[in-house]
C-alpha cells in the first residue's frame, strides 16, 4: 500500500488512542522523513559557508524549524521549496548580532552546534531552550569553547541553558579528549575548530555517528580522521554545497519495530525506501536481524555527501529471541533507538540485556526511567540501573494509558507497543512527536487504528 504524506504534524497538545489494525499484510513506505542529525548539520554548515546551497529532503520538523529560526535571527536568508531548503551563507564571520535571545526549543544538537558557531563571532548572544532542553547538560561543550577563548556565562542553573556567550575571533585551536560518549560533543568541537587558526584535534572515546566528518569532508574542509582522532585545520572560508539528506534511520526504526512485533500475523513483507544506513547509525537493524527478523538491504547507493542509503526489506523470520546489547560503540550506533529496542524485546523470548546506556539519562527525559515506566504500564517487567536495562520478554502485554513526559521518542515507542494490541491504549502528551517525525501517525496507521484526541 502506498503512502499519502501529511507533514502537517499533530496539534501541539494532543493524545493518541491506538489499537492494532489486522487487515493489512504487506507494508510499503516510499520514504521516511529526512535525517534529523544530517539536516541540522547541512543547514548550519551552509549558513556559515560562502554562497548559496540547497539542502534536499530536509526533515520538516519542530527541531529543524528551531534551527532555522535562530539562523534567520542571525541574518541568514533561508527559504523552503517543498522539502528542500535554500540557504544563503553569510561566511564564517558574517552573522549579525541577534535582536533578542535565540530560542533553540527542544534540540540539543542545534544548541551545541550553534554554541560553537557563536563562539567564533565577534558579538555576544543569549541562547535559551525549552524546559526539557534547559535540564540537559551544556557544560561539556561550554568548557572546551571557553578553553578556545569564548566567554560564557550561565544565566540560570549552572551547566545548562540559558546562557550568554561572547565570541572571540579567532578562537585558539585545542587538543581535546572526549569527556562523554557523544557525537554532539565531537561535532561541537569540530564546528568550533572552523573558527580556530591552526589544527584542532578531538579524540573520541568510541566511534559515534560521523555525519559531521563526512559532511565537512564533502564541503572541502581540511578534516582527517586517524583511528579515534579527528584533525581539523580551521581559519579558512569554504563554499556552500547542495546536500541530499537520506531518510532518517531513527524514524524508520519505529516502522521496523511495529512490523517486527506483529507475531503470528506477520505474513507479509515490509519495504522502507531510501533510508540512511551509515554504519554508525544502523545498530538497531543489526540487532533486529540478530533477534530473528529477516532483513536485507536493497538498492544500496551513496549520496553525493558521502552518506550510504538503501531500501530496507523485511520478511517475518522466526519468533523473536532476546539479545545482549553492550559496548559503547554498539550502543552509540542505536542510542536514540534504545527505548524502542527495549519495547521490541518485550516480544522476544527470554531476557534482553542492554548495557552501557547511561547516556540516556541526559536525553529529553531520563530515557532509562521513562522507557521502564512505559513498559511497566503495558505489563512488561524490567529491571534497571544507572546504565543498564533488563527486559523480561515473551509474556502477553496489556493495553495501557501512559504519558510521554514530553519526549518524542517515548511517545512513539509507546505508540508502537499500542499498535500490537487489539484493545485500545491511550498515549498522552503526543504533540512532542512533531520534534522529529510529524508524519508518524500517518505512517503508523498502516499498522494501527489511531485517533488523535484533544489533550485531557
Ligand atoms: O549528533 C547528533 O545529531 C545526535 C547525537 C546523539 O546525541 P549524543 O551525541 O549526545 O549522544 C543523539 O542522541 C541525538 O539525537 C542526535
Ligand atoms: C535526543 C535527541 O535529539 P537532541 O539531542 O538533538 O535533542 C533525539 O532526537 O532523540
């Protein structure tokens, strides 16, 4: 069945009532929305480049709108044409001082990338975020930027947004060891390195998503990686480029999960076209295959910006079995899919153990806790510690009423669980889904009957 897209998204305040749809056997998605990480990096890089670049297949979501809004406040001309975005770069130091505070909404990626860009300007600016983002740590980006010469003052809680940043021109290059397992720390340092005269070095603790390195290389920036160390020679202008954004693996994952948990009735196939399959992002599909789902990649290709894409094709396979997911690199390759992995594990025979996932405590919510809360509501037993989750799978689930706590990945994970049950469940507080996947309800409707209700 083809898909009629509706990218308008959900009302800001709404609940979803969801129950399984049993009549459809095969599922086909001609695309999923553009990758959120790559969309933000491509927009920001073009905004500080010389000339005009078009970013094709940009994710049209709330996080991306926040990124665009603050770039416009800094004087960047940006125009939509369908799902493509034309960005008129201002050059590394051509941004203008904003009239008021830059409000970055919910997105930590844009907050951390933009802190680095602001660190290289000759003016001061204030950066703020919504309540969830204001509880997330910024100190591990603030410290290196301060070492490079920016002056940063917290305006609320120490270590968090809002803050005031006075840039310095040029920044001093530094040699930094990772302090966290985070592609955002790495990317922030590399963006700051563009403003430093000389070579900035970053040693990551394990391989994290490498979209920044691939894009900077494509933009002609002098960047090289040698094992865990990335070197960037800064101080030079670079030119805007057209970028094609692949489908977001982190969004495709919800459709894969909805299919994988359909049990005895999983007769037909599932096809999702044009998904980004960068190995640093595809840990979830590797684990689904390990759990017993028959999954193949077809029509593999590479986009001009160096990102691999493929069509993902699945057939039912055997009953799902439990897995052990551990190791920092492996967890990084599915960091945003951990809540969903836990949900799928509820349908697998035996105990699934997810280790080394302590970083989830610093996402939109403490996702170890919020995931366990959702699973418990659906009748799934879990045990959790600071950096580990154990899911006792293979027992029947019961319908539930749960709250997303404003976290888009938690809302969608709960919706996927609800899509497997014949009796309706209610997922409260679902407007947050617009953060990353405005067409989610339309897409999940292939698997489930979904009613959008006004928030209670
Ligand atoms: O670099 C990025 O675009 C992202 C990296 C991850 O965060 P960390 O790098 O902090 O792990 C991920 O959770 C986030 O959704 C997007
Ligand atoms: C945590 C996420 O994004 P960010 O860190 O950019 O807010 C996410 O998309 O799940």
